[in-house]
C-alpha cells in the first residue's frame, strides 16, 4: 500500500513539473527585450530621449531613457527586421534597422544622436 501511495505521489510531481514547463512555453516566453543607451554627439549620455521600436506599421513599443541614457523595452515579440529610433530635440534622430529580437534574450542597441 505504501508503495502505491509513493508511486502516486511521484506521478503527481512529474505531472506538476510538465504543467509548469508547459506554462513557461506560452506567449510570454516568445518575447525578448531590447535595451541599450542613447548618446548625444561626443558620446555624452542623453537623458529623457524617446526610443521607439517599430515591428510593423501598426505595432510599436516605446520607452524613455533614464538619467544615464539607458532604456529597456521588455515584452518584445521575437522577430527580425525591426527598426529602433531615438529622438531628442534639438538633435537629429538616430536609427538602427534590421534589429533582431530573440525569445527570452536581451538585444543590446546603442544609438548616437546627430
């Protein structure tokens, strides 16, 4: 009887582990992160710059840089050929094309305004 109970409990742990694994392979795991820094000319960190990631005409994500010029855009669908643009008046925008985002990874892109 004890052996049957032990096997039943062991089976529950295996099933629970499979369920947890399945829960971690859903849509959230198909996203990545884009991060980096925005600089003014002369490689000076640019605070409060706007950063926009364009995945398609109707699908965009944005962020603002912090005091050190850093930004993070999380929850980006995995994909390729995205465009990242940084803007801050009075500078000209900086753009990086062909940005690729890999699921569960961070893509680092640094931009220098003109």
